[in-house]
């Protein structure tokens, strides 16, 4: 995509509209560029979800061959992660027109760094909760028991503030995926501060695009929800002594349906990624306009020609 189309000052609604127009006009090109890694990711996710269904045969196999079963699960999880990185790099290659190799390296490094960041954040949260529990078990129990709604509101506010503090990372990630000169750890804090100053714009853009994505994802996920609900309903009846009413081909149907659903779900989720792409371009354009305005303010205005001619000449004769 041409850079002139990316770097425009847009509102949150214009970013969403631009993402919709790009996907509607270039959907076939997006599918053609990404379908192989997306299909691989969907197959691995389908296998993992099928193995996590409570089933006597799966439990017996896992018990008899525990190491093989765990190894297979680990391979599937790692394969799904690699496939998602591959798919993201292919999507970014369509958007930023960089080479696939460069985009794969960026997507891989971004994923690894994001895992490290969220592990650190998780450890900090656990440490804070543990310290609060050690220092004030009685006070927290009293607050939670006698002022339950106040305690619940405090937790909700803390979660909301944490989400707001994490939102600038959306801008950091998209900037890293698009700019060759950016180094993740060296430029993390300056880029995060830029995103933090525009957290309201990022928040409303992410909220509206996420709401749209959630509605579309709920529609796409309906077949999966129906099959899962049917399975657990049959399982409850089986536990209570009723015979299982599921057909023999249920697991094959479940895996195939899950693969199709998650294949479509990836493209639904990619809509939010493209919205973030245009959001990043809008922020960069506004920063450029602000820099230009500051430079113009620093340049002293030239005197008009009429004022220059009104100054009388100086007579140096005594």
C-alpha cells in the first residue's frame, strides 16, 4: 500500500472506515498472501481444541503415553505460535510492501518481546497481590466482606487503569512492524510515551474496532459453540447413565468445523490489525504536523516591505 494512503490525519471512525475499504477491495489479495499459514494455524488450533475435550479415549491415550502426549501438545502449541507469526508477517507484507523475510523477522522478534513483557507484568501483579495479602490479610478480608461493592469497584478501576497503560503498546508494536530504523528495546520508552500522550485516541479506536470484531467473531463462532454445547450436553447425560447420542463421526466433524471457523476468525481478527495500522499512520501524521507547526513558530516573521520603506534614512552629517 502506498505510504501516502497510510500517513493521513484520521479520526477513529476514519481509521475503521479505511480498514473496511482496504479489506473489501483487497480481500482476495489478502487471502492469497496469507491462506497457507492461516490454514496451518487453524488446523493446529482445531487439533488442540479437540484433544482438550474430555474423552475417555484421549484420557486413556494420555495416561498410557504421557510423555508422547505432552510432546505432541507442545509441538502443536509451538507450531500454532510460529504459524500465527508467519501469517502476521504475510499480512504486513501486503500492507507495508516490505520483503516477507524482513516482516517475518520483525513479527518474530515482536512476539518474543511481547511474551517477555507480559510475563514480567504478570509477575509484578502476582508480587503486588502477594505483598498486599501478606501485609493486610485481615484488612482485605474486612473490606471484601463488609464493603463488597467498594472492593469490586476498586478492582475494576485497577484493571481499567492497567488496560489503559497497556494500550500504548499497540502503537509501539505497529511502529516496530513498519519502521526499519526502530529498535524495540532502545526505542520502547520514547515510543511508549508518544502512545501514552494519545491514549484517548488509541482507546476509543481499539474499543470501537474491538466491538465490531467481537460481534463478527460471535457470528463466525456459532457453529463451534453449537458443537461444543452438544458435546457437553451429551457428556452430562452419559455421566448420569444415559447412552451417548453423538454420531461416530462427531470428532471428525468437530475438527473440520473448528478449522473452518478459526480460518475465518483469523481474517475477522485481522480487521483490528488493519485498523491499528491506520491508527499508527494517523498518529505519525499528526506528530509531523505538530513538528512543522513548532518549527514555523520558531522562525521570526520577516518585516513587511511597506514597513521597511517607511523607515527614514539616517543622516550622518554633523
